[in-house]
C-alpha cells in the first residue's frame, strides 16, 4: 500500500541517504550497473511497465547488490494476488512516484493541481515463493549490437543540436546550440566516445527549444548548485542512453575524487538526486524520440 509523503518520512532524505550509502561504498549508482546491462532494467511484473527516474537506480543497485537476475518487481499485495508470498525475513525496496492532487490556491481560491511525492515498497520475484513467474521473465535483456545502436540514438535525436567532431575537449555551447566532442577514434575506446557524446547531448536537451532548463538564458558558474544539478542530469541521462545501447559508460580517471565530489553535493541538498533523476528521464526520452513535449 502506498504511503503519503506527508507522513513523517522525508522521502527526499531517505532516497538521498540510500544514494549516499552507495557512493560511500565506492559506487556511483548512475554508472553501475545499469549501463553495462549486467542486469535487465527493472519492471513491474503485474503491469509490465518499466520503472523510471531514480527508481531505475534504486532497484538496479538492489538487484546488483543481492545478485537478483530477475528484472521483475511487485508489491507484497501483488505477490499474494498471484498466489504467492514474500519469504519471511525478506526486506522490501522503496520506490517513489508523483501523485497529482487538486487543491485550492490559498491566495486566489482557484483550483490548482499540485504534485505530491508518495512511495510504496516492492520485492524482487526472487524474494518470493509459491508464485508462477514466466520463464522468459528471468532471461537477461536481449543484447543489441552496441556501436550501431549508439549511432542510431545519435542519428534519431529529434531536431538535434549541431554536432561537431574534432578538437580535444567535449562540451555543449548553449548560445550556439552546439555539441562538440573529439573524434570518436581519439578516445581509448569507441564506447567511451559515445558515452561522452551522450553526456553532451543530454545537456543539449536543456535548450529553450527542447526541455528548456534555461541553459541558453542563465549562466551556471562552475561549482554552483545549478551547475551541479545540470551535470548530474547529464550523468544520469548518459547512463540511461548507455543502457539503451548496451555499452558501459566511460571510465572515470579519478573515481575517488569524482565520488567525493558528489557525496559533498548530495549531503548539502537532499532534493538533488530525485529532481535530477526525473529531469534525466525526460531528457533521455527526448533524445530517444519517445516524448518531445515540453
């Protein structure tokens, strides 16, 4: 049963604490394991729908930690309805969603719709017993031919930015709507090149002609909260796109410094990871042409 976020549980802090714990173990949840497709991306067994946003990272990392090979998750009630049960002692995993509520504006008295964060708890089917699970559901996600799949994503970007290959730096220049990356052949691997390109394409979704995160209107000084949020959005979007194409993200040269940097930022802003993951999901959907509505 879902719980209202108005209860004492601070969902932003609960999710952030989970991410912080993983980072303290030396793991960036948005880089491992979803991009390498060590496991299938998580789905709900009853609806067949894929989990989205930060839930992808929460469930994928839980499966990776526990060694679950099944991509399917369901609630305690759903397991019971399917004639099974959750094994005694098994611990659930929290997933979140936004519920739209109609209320009245205190100032004007007009009806408005406001999003409220809610949660429920799910179990992997490998935590259950006495329940029929389709055999094919335990199979790994079909592998794709990685590099052609990467290029297909790049080529399929709706109303794309200009992409320039060359030079020694990767960046997105909002004022020109320009993505620039070194020649893919200059990276240590072509996969690393595409992972970098995905990161910069993620920034491009923030242009005012796309999802309008204000990149071409507002300066984001290095190290500022806005800069950090945009970088995390790009990191998570790249992870989604890498997972879609079946490649592992580029190696971080200084993993320890990278993780410590995010650890500091997440401890300072509990809302950062949930907000960024939601924006990253929308960015990935845009690049993939699945939803180009602002």
